[in-house]
C-alpha cells in the first residue's frame, strides 16, 4: 500500500514517521506543501462520477487508486514562487487548499489522519469543552465575547485571574505569510481585573475574545491519542519563568551562529504512566471529536486535580518523542497502515 503525506517540508515529524513506514515495508509519497510549483496533482470524475487521478511528487507519479491512507500533519499550502503578488499568492494557496479538500471528500472512505472536515470541530474550543465535560473531565469556566460588561464581569469572578486565548485555530490566517504567522504566535496571557483598563475594554468590540478562568498549575500534562494508543508527558512548566503561563514559550539557548534552540536542560518533561480510566476518557473524547490523532492539554493543580484545556487538531509530538522516547512515530505508522 502507499501512504500519501501532505505536509510542509519543515514538519519535524516527517523523518521519524517515514522511517517507521519504511521499516514496515510500506511505500510513501510526499506532497510538499512548500514546493507546490515543483509537484502536481490531478483529480477527475468521468460521466459516471468514477474517480481517477494522480499525485506527482519527488517519489514519482502515484495513481490515486494506489493510495490507501493519507497523513496530513501540516496541509496548509504555501506558494513560494518569486515575483508573484500578494493576491496571486493568496489565490494559488486557496486553490491548492480547495483541491486537497476535494481530494479528501472523494477519498474519505480511506484513512485520513486527520479527517479535514473534523478540523472545524477540532478548532471550536467551546464545543470541545462541552464534549470533554460530557466524557467526565473537569473544565474551566470560559467565555467568548465582544461585550465589555460581560468581559469585565467574567474576569471579576476569579481571584486567580483569567487566561486570554485565541478563540480558534490557524485556517483563517492562510493568506498571511508563514514567517509572519510564526513571529506573531498568540501565547496564553494571564490577566487580572487591573488589566481591564478603559483602553482595553474600548477595543473589545473589534473582535471576539476568549477568557478562561486561570487554573493554578503544579505541572501540565500533554496527552497524545494515536488511534487506540494513549501517551502522556508531564511538563514541569512552573520551574522556569518563561513557561509559567504558557509552556510554548520555550526557554532557549543560542548556538555558535546565534540561532536560538530549545534549552533542554531548562525545559523539562518526563513520560507518564496514565491511569486506565483517564486514558479511556481521552480515547472517548478523541472519538467524539473525530480525531484519530490529537494532542490534549491538561493542567494538574496543586491539589492534584486534572483540568482539561483543549484538544489540538494537529499538535506536534516530535519534541516530546525526542525528550521522553515515547514511541509515537511508530504508533502513527501503525495507525496509517491499520
């Protein structure tokens, strides 16, 4: 069988998952979403609506009928042609994304990790919270609002403050250059009632804003569901000032050429032995969200409670695998070949 990989060339998961696929005797072909002008795709229907077509990549031409599963860890296209305008770039990327979406719906009887139409549910944070509560997880009170009175009244309820987060995911930013998206990542911010200044409140009507009760942390749990397998890592985020509010603010060190890299001596985590009931709830939540693969975030409070924050449609696992040696690339290959 052949696995189609739809991803950015800088996706950190590619080498290890490709290695695991080869170790199992599977073929794969890589549609590089950063080099769209070099590769190609054809998707066609005849008068009887029978599907035919090909994908042309660096590994050659593969008929669609030979592709039995698709792994799309980073399916957002990026047109890298020189000399094109911003409008042309946006149109090229939009048409590529629509073509990949058409391919998904026409081949949705095959394994997709993850189903593209599950992304809307996967990026709907309020809906996630309700479903997580339904399967038995504790959740923090949350509001999305453009109303200044609601905003201020919600924040006043919580002595520990509130966390300000984005409401949704990335797809709405597809026309924004990738380098800008990286530079302007929206980290979680902890706010108190003193931060609710008239200037802040006066701008609230511009855009819906999400606030959530700030949950005091002892550590944080990052949980990965890969098919039926569940892996967990405990992140010791409270040991460094940078990561107290958002563990994604990795402490960095600088290489000889001045490039920043994660300082693994200061960014600490270790693998978890998960309680069976907890792991089963994670599986149930992933199934309800229609996500064969997901990365979930939990806070472990000082009194030992676990509070669910969110499930990510395409959360990364390469760095956790490097630090904890949890066999997630192997589990991903098994999922794609199941």
